[in-house]
C-alpha cells in the first residue's frame, strides 16, 4: 500500500507567535520500501509521523492510503514510538496480543508465538517489560506492531537509545523482517548512518523551509555506495 | 541482581527485622517512662500490666465478638464506598463534564468532619448498624473518588495514544489501559483509606454503640481500667496494622510489575 501526502501543513500557535513546522508537504511513499526521513532534532519529524498516524490533525492538507483519505487513526498503520510505550502491566506475550485481542482476531496464540520467534523473544513470553533490556524492549515494540500486519509502519527513531551493537542488530532484524512482511516503512531518524543502512529512499526534512525533499533512491539492483551516499546527505543537510 | 541505589534503598519496604527492632525500641521507652520516670499509672500504665491485659483479652470470647462486629462494619461501609468510589473515580478522571458537576460537592463533603455527622446519623438511624455503615460510606467516598480520579488523570497520554494506534476505542481505553494502569494506585488508595475508615468507625462506636471495639473502650474508661484502655487502643492499632501489611503483601502479588513490587525485590 502506498502512502501519499497532499499539501500537508502544520502550524503551531505558541506564546511567541505562529510556528510553521511542516510547510505544504506533498510526497508519495511507494509500496514495499523503507522510506527514511532525515532531519535535525526538532524539525518536525515526529509531528509528521503523528499526523500520518492520525493522532494529530494537520492545519491543512490531506493524507491518503492508496486513494483513501485518512481522517483519524487507522489499524492499517502501525507506529513504533521513540520511547516504545510498552504496557508495563502486560507480559511480553500479552503486549504483543493487545491489538489482536482488541479486534478479536482468530489464532492469537499462534500469531503471537510466530512473531515472538521472528524477533527472538520466544523465551521471554512470560516476562514483564521491566525485566527486558533496551534492545529486547525495542524488539517487543516491533513485534507488537508487526503482528497486526500493518500496511504502513511508522518508526520514530526507535533505535535512538540503543548502544551501537544492539542498534546494528536491530537494523539487521528490521531488514530481515521486511523481506517477508511487505510492509511499507516510514522511518524517521537524525542519524545519517542509520538512514543509509536502512533507506531505500531517503528524504530530508528541512527545519528552515519545513519542506520534505527526496535526496536519494536506491538503484534497482539494490546496491549502494555507502560513503558516497553519506557524503551526499551531509552536503544536503548542511545546505 | 544490581545493587539498589539510594532511592531504591529509601523506598524499599521495611523488613520484618526492622519492624521488630522498632517495636522493641518503643516498648523499651515505655518501660523506661513507667518504671524510671514514675509516671502516674492513670497516665501511663505499667507495661507488664498492659501486656498481661493483652494476654487476657486474647482469650476473651466477648472481645473477639466485638472485634468481629467492628470488622464487619468497616468491611460493609468501606466496601460499599469502594464499590461505588472506584468506578466513579475512574469516570471522574476520564469524563470532564461529570467532574465539573460533581467535584465541588465531593470536595465539600471531604471537608466535613466525620464526627459532625454522627449526631445526625444517630438521629436518622439510631445506634444500630445502618448509621455506622452510612457514616463510613459518606466519609470514604469523596476521598476515594477524588484520589482515584487524580490517578486516572495521570495515566500517560503516550500509552493512550499507542493503544489508539493499536485499535482501542474509548471504552477499551478505559477498560484496557486506564483501569489496569492505575490498579496498583487504586489498591494503595484503598489501603490508606481503609485505615482512616477504621479510625472513623472506632470513633463512631465510642460516641454511640452497644457493641464493637469502640464500645469496649467506653466500658474500660467508665471503670477507669487504664491498662485495658491501653490494651484496646493497642489492639485497634494492631488490627489496622495487620490488615495494612496484608494489603501491602497482596499488592506485590497482584501487581508484580509495579514500582513497589520492584523495590521489594531489589
């Protein structure tokens, strides 16, 4: 499923006056790809995701999922937040089953077992989130979203608080999961390296203009020159 | 297991040994005050006389009956307040219009001393059970509702957002997120309010009853039996303390994910 933004603008009213965070964004995020939005902290990356998720209304503009306009929260869109937001009172398996139970899905146990195995948490199904490490919590958040088989997965700097090794493992896991899930991913980060490793397409969100610009798209053969892409992104970010 | 930090050490539940040491220290001070400082027995009875009285009371079936009556009263009155107060508190904390209408009344009720209601309740219901149950209900309800609504309002917006994204509707947010999230706090609020209800009941029994622990206090006072008075006061505190400790234990079993349970483990 493809995601489309049409003239999306978000203006916040602050005591100091009006603050334009997103300015007339129009963009197509094509199906089955990892789209990475890169930008400095505070440029409005999270605002963009919360608008797509239906949690915040844009000041103007529309969001479409294929040709259907999104006017609120949709179960076809999964979100992994920066702070993960796990339910502390639910065990790992119940956190994963939360959304399935809400929509009274059949075969909940099978689905939960399958996704926990995919993210390597099958031996921790009976644990409470507080007993998990940072990397495991992050995998749990991923499992909780993916088990609902969302058409679009929004990821808001989910690996930001992880150490380098765990972060690399998480990148590998995301890329591996992508191979069998066909979910379109919109991944927000301020880390150039992360953008290069994960992105099929990379966009820069400018804090000055509030515009979103596509700066890189991976070749059809899937290859990329990492150093070259990093240099390109650095140039574009400092423009 | 990592070493507990300063915060964790401070809030860790007290161990049985520390409670025992604290109790022994208290008894030593009592012994010193009654034996060495020679405080008049009407003011402070001898520790041995009082402990002897406690021993005698423990085999007294009539007292056991009075304690049972008091416990049943507090369970009925406070239990009713919990049954009404918990759901009302959650609705209060989640539905603004309900809060706007009822909050001033509950706030006013909160500031009315329980003792001031006793004459009216005796007039309405006599010295029987109904008046006491109503008193406990009326005293506990506003506190329960206001504290629980405050807990419901403090549920992280982030958790509500993620539940919405996972497909929760308004009713499910209430039952699947708000209620389980605040359950440990609700339990603790009930635990604290139970203590207050117990104290209120003893007061009500002192002022108008012909059974119950409070009534026994009146009898002991009438016959100027100070060791028995002290023993009964001690017993009323002990009963509340035991129930409180039990509720604390149950808290850790019911909510193993809560901060309190975690602190008990470190």
